[in-house]
């Protein structure tokens, strides 16, 4: 970057020797370009920080969703076990009812 700046300054100086107005214009253009570049870099940094923050939030959300999914799996397994137990008890009840009727 500093080589580029030094080169542009030297170019503007040399142009100024031939025509002061052109040299001044070249310096103004270069200064505007540098200011724009700095502004763009600043905007990029702000966007990057925002994206990094969003990524952290999404990762936290993903962890929470994985925990919830794991908990749902535990609940689902417990429900399946209770369903099997209920079916077994229902079958026993039906067997007892049929024994009583006979």
C-alpha cells in the first residue's frame, strides 16, 4: 500500500511540474480514491462484524435446537415404552374379561 501511495504522490508531483492544475487534479482524484477505499473498508468491517455476530447467534440457536431434538427423542422413547406397556395391559385386560365371561 505505501509503495502505491508513494508512486501516486510522485506521479502527481511530476505532472505538477508540467502543469500545476493537472497535478493538483491528479492529487485530488487520488485522495478521493483513498477516502473511498477507506470508507469501503470500514463498511466491509461493519458488515463482517454483523455477519460474525449473526453466525454466533445461529450456532447458539443450532445448539439449542439439537438439545430440544435430543429431548424430543427421549420423550418419544418414553412414549413408545408407555404405549407398549398400555397395549400389554389392554391385552391382559381383554384376556381377563374373556376368562370371566367364559
